[in-house]
């Protein structure tokens, strides 16, 4: 009787271990999207131009190319030494610029959005801007998320 119990306990532990190992085999985001670290020169020309124009002299810490586009269409994830993270689509067009508490370059923000933020949120900076299918999603330095249409007209505060 004792040997049957030991056998069952061993089988149970083996099956739990196999399950846990199998569930950990995918990458961290569990979407099956693998990525490869690439060099700056492997980015599309539009992405390289964007980076050298808006972040002159800032080097990349890491650049990843995803096998499958993310929900926002991005293929390339660029991590700069100054803390910025920028995503680009397959053509090298930016889809998301995240300053991680730093203001994004004003030149990339549509003028209507800059005007709205200046008029309604004086003293706040735009720390993240993301292009979405219907417009723009921005995050201010106070953590507030604002949604704008494709012409830069305010739609709502996102919760």
C-alpha cells in the first residue's frame, strides 16, 4: 500500500513538473512573438532618420525586431540610452514614443495637440505619444491619458 502511494505521489509530482516546464517555455509575453536583437543599420531608413533628427547624439541601448507586428503595427522596438523607448512599423514610421517621465520632442506632436495641452494643462509635458487607428493617445507628466482624433482634436480623458 505504501509503495502505491509513493508511486502515485511521484507520478503526480512528475506531471505537475512537466506542466510547469511546458507553461514556461514561451517567451515572457506568451504571444509567441519572438524577437531578434539587430543593429542600428538594420532599421528602415525612415526610422534611422527619425532617430538622428529627434534624438541627435543619443545612442541606442538595444534594438529588437519582432517576428510578428504588435497590436499597434510595430515591428521594431528601440531602447535609447537616455531612457526613451520608440516603436516603429515595418516601414520605419514611429507608432509609439515613450519618454519614461521625459517630454517627447515637440516636433513629433501634432500642433493641435500641443495647443490643447498648453491651454488646458499648463505646466504639463507630453511624456508618451502613441498613434492609434483612430488618432493619438498621449500621456501627460501628471499621468493623465488623453485621446485625440487623427486631426488632433480632443476626444476624451482615457481611464
